[in-house]
C-alpha cells in the first residue's frame, strides 16, 4: 500500500488514478469532440412551421 496524507491507497487504486491523470488531456479532447458533434449534428429544424393552434377555445360553451 502507498502512504498518503489521509491514509493508505491500494496499489491498484494508485495505478488507476495515475493512468487517469496521464490520459487527462486525451479525455478533455474527447469531451470537446463529443460536445461539438452533439451541437453540430442535432437537428435544428423548427417542427412548428406555420404556427400552432391556440390552447384557449375561441367560442366557450354557452
């Protein structure tokens, strides 16, 4: 186990954290790539062309 200021870390935990920190730049690039694809590839068409109906009846029952 590896000694830390707050306690002990298992070797596998330390290796995992080390690998995540090592690949942090790649992770940021992947997030930016996915964000860009979500924004640019999502449909931006207005499906309500011509407007819609009113939600209030024009002639209420008498």
